[in-house]
C-alpha cells in the first residue's frame, strides 16, 4: 500500500500518519490560498485540509491530530484506519480539483 510521501509511525497502540512539511509537496496549491492564512503547506495547513476531508469523506473515523509547523500528524487507534486514511487523503490531495475544493472550505487556525 503506497501513500508516499506520507508515512506510518507506530507508538504503543497508536498509529500515526505523518508528513514532513518541507515546502515541496503540493505547496503551489497552498500558495493560491495564501489570503486565507495558509503558510505554504506546513503541518497546520495539511491538518486544516484533513479536518474538512474527514468530515466530508470519512466522518466515522476516529482521529486526533498533533501537527506542528514542520510536520502533519494524524493519530489513529488502529493501523487499518491509519492506512485507510492515508490512501484516501493522498488521493484527494493529488486530485487538483478536489484539493482546491478542500482548501476553499478549510479554516486555518
């Protein structure tokens, strides 16, 4: 199952899907929405988009976030849920139209 550049991290009974936010992955889209407060694709930016994505596409998924400027991090209680999210979220982000729609709805905090 490929969801690169996202990666899985395990710690005890928590499974995290993470992304190093190095200013390379899909940043041109965040730049389009800079007026909404996005910061070029940092961890908080990817989290804001993930919140909308989960609400719309995977509302029954139990997920916690622990993102920071340099990394997006979504935490799950099972590896299956983590990987299911990673595959679906990557597919949404890599579809230009879907990604723009999510960016329009996302709220930066």
